[in-house]
C-alpha cells in the first residue's frame, strides 16, 4: 500500500491531486493501491460529478468532484482517497465495501466498531450526502460517520470520502436547507483523539497492510 502524506489544501487543489493520482496510476499501470489523507482550507462544498448546483449560495467555496453522489461540506474532517486497479468482475458495491472495510478495520485498532449502513429509501431532493444511506456507507451505532463516492476510468478506481471529526449543524442546515440528523463524529466517539494523532495512527495501520 502506497501512502501519500497528509496535507491541507484548497478544494480545487485537493481535487487536482486526486485526479493526478488516478491519471498517473493509469499511465504507469500501477498495481499497488494508493491511499491519501487530506484536509481542506478554506472549508469547501464538493459537488458530485452530475449534481446540480442550483442550491449553492456562494457563501462557501465549491468544487466539482470526479466522483458521483451528492454534495459534502468539507470542514471539520479528514478526507481519504484510494486509487487502485479494479478487479475483473468486481461490482461497484463490492469495491465500495472492500475499500471501506480498510477504514472499518482501522477503527477497530482505536477500539471502535463501525458497520456498513442499511439501504434506506430516501427522498431524492436531499443535496447533502451524509443524509443519504446505502449499504456501502460506514456507520457507528446506526449513524453515518463516513460518506464516500467513487468513479472508474480505464480499469482503475478512485474512491474518496469524508471522515467527520465534527460538524456545524447550523451551517449545514442553512446551506442545504435540510434538517441534519442521523450522523455522528469522531469528536463524539473518541473525544480525546486529535486529527494529527488520527493521521499518525492511520499511517502506522497502513504499514501493517504491506
């Protein structure tokens, strides 16, 4: 497993780096998975590849992702990205669960048991990704904590997602005009862990996967 060191960047820069990692893997025929952790400054809304942007107010910086899905507010979080060859015959949902399973296994080293969410019938007007639930989402005691999105190109997968440390409920509800419920954060589950400690522990964990 290759690891790209943690960095804090603008939304445009973060999406550029993820895109370059995918393109380089394709061009070089990379066989080894690549894992990256990063954060955002300033806070930013990322839009799914085909998502409408008519709800944006211009209050927050915004960027469009290569991946699908709904919008995320990147604020008090750590984002991961994962690039690897797609396995022959592997479905999208299976690849989601395989990649998200790495995160679930990591949280076990922190003493936290996460699980995959349940498929729930939801109204399609939700713009905020964390309000939607699928069987590939990662939850803690039924509340979503990691929201992910994926794209495939020339036999390679790019999956990235938001690992919530905390969230500004008032800001989210103002931006997305929805009541925010059914999510939880690392601050609620592990109040003593810092972002830097989380990053350091995750890097150590990835080294055990080599």
